[in-house]
C-alpha cells in the first residue's frame, strides 16, 4: 500500500484526535521508523538475439517441394 493510500485511510482516525499530518510528514515518520516498503527493482526488457528468423514454420515453407 502506498503512502498516499495510507494517508487517506488514516485521515478519519487522525481527525478524531485533531491530528493533521500532511503526506510529506507521514512519509518522514515512516522513513524515520524504517516502515517504508522497499521499491521493486525494475527488470530490463531485452530481445532474444539468438532466435532463428521465421522459425520452423517458415523453414518448412522454404523446403516444401513445388507441385
């Protein structure tokens, strides 16, 4: 769950006690107490460069005898 969503969920609870932390203050508090989720590492998309062009279907068309 992201910080903005947590802030939204906590708004009702916090307003009962007249506490109004902003999004950035909530972020600082979570970071201070090591409660932030780790960001997921992005995976680099690459192409497969060792593939046969056309694959087996194209090869069978090239080898097929003419009728």
